């Protein structure tokens, strides 16, 4: 039996399809950016912001910590001892200075936030002209280098302030900074740094190094200002027996007590003594009434009536009255 064969009839006018023609390209559909794509963009923006902020904050904090340690040395040198003799080692110093650096960072963040808010408001008021002007300035490498150089020069003002205070004939005399000093320091910074900063901006790694240098110089300038204020505060404690707000902020503890021997007998006529610290079994003690610093073994000394505030004194009291 023969197999059944079927035939399909086509109309005479129907065109013959050419199989050699390539298929028509399919139009590409636009990729819908879902919520996950937007989240990735937000994460990239946050990481970029943290990277830029860290390039400035980290060197600022490191240099500020180093200079505050030097400030501690100068502060205790006023009393004739070293920080180590008062029991201030690196771990204690780090804990105390964190109480100083963190408020500075918090206040700095508030200032930056206020400046950004003010800039955004001005940009809205000027209908975007301020933003376009800022972007135009950023595209001018010489202008950016000049601004960074002026800021770096102004950072040296803290060092100039420190040196001037040390050279003063009267160590208690307050050194003031005038507007002319700021302009002079900024001008010297422009002359010294504008060309190196412009060369650094040619490459991405150079721009990162520029941020590190500006942050480090800012920490140096701020550190020198705090250092001389710490020394002034120590001089105030040495003369009047009263601490200042800055001394409390940097962790200087004005602990007062009356001394007794191991048998409970009062020493030094039961006068108030300032306990600067303890190291290797000995107290570092400052006698405000005589204006003297001495060390006494802790095993044979009892601290009684210990308090963290200055004792009550008559108005206008100054240390060293018994010596006079």
C-alpha cells in the first residue's frame, strides 16, 4: 500500500519568501532600572562621600592627636614634671584626648552642615547660578590650587601664634591675632604651595594627596592653637589654683585632697593639696599655698576629703601666699 502524500496549494500571486535575508533586528527594549539599581547608586555615592571625608578627617585627627600630646608635655612642664610622672601614659592620654577630638569633630560637622545648608539655600535663591559658578570654579585647577594654598598658609597661623607666645617676655601675656596676620599667612601659603598643588591636581592620586596635605596642615594649625591655650590654662592653675574650661575639656584633672600619714596624722597643717597624678608608687602633688611641686610615696600617704573641684578660697586668692 502506497503512503498517503498531501500537497499544499499556494496562490499564484503570493510572493516567494527568500530565506537568504537575515531576520529583522529586534528593537532593544529600554532597561528598567529597578529599585536595586537606585540603591547601588546611593551606596556608591555614600562610599565616595565617606572616602573624600576620610581623606581629610584622618590626617587632621592624627596630627591633632600628636600636637595635643605635645600640649600635655608643655602643660605639665609648667608644674615641673612630665606627663609620665603624673601617670599619663599613651593609653590614658588616648582616652582623655578622645574627649577633646570627638567634640571638635562634632562641632566641625555642625559647621560644615550649616555651610552646606546656606550654600543650598543661596543656590535656590539665585536659581542655580551659584551652583554653576561653583562648578565653573572647580573646573579651573589654578583657582582650586590657590584656594587650597591660602588655606594651608592660614594653618601656619597657629604655629606663628605659638612661637610668638613663647617669645613673649611675659608668659601670661595673651597674644592676639589680627586680620593682617591672617592675610600675611594666607599670602605666604599661596606663594609656597600654589604651584605644587596645581601639579598634584593633574592626576587622581595627586588630588588625593592634596586632600591629605590640607587635612594634615589644618590639624597642625588647630593643634598649635590648642597647645598654647593648654599652657595658658596650666599657668592659670599654677597661679590661682583654678582650672579652666579648656583644661577640663582636654582631660586635665584638678583633684584636691588633704594629706595624712599612714597612721592618720594630718600633714602640712591639713592644707588643700592638688594631686596631679600617681606613678610608680608616688604621688605628684602641687602645694598651691607655697607654689611648689613635690612627690610623696603613696604607701605612706593617705588622701582624705578628696574632691574634683577647687576648694573655697577668698576672692582674689593667688597661689604662693605662704612663700611670700
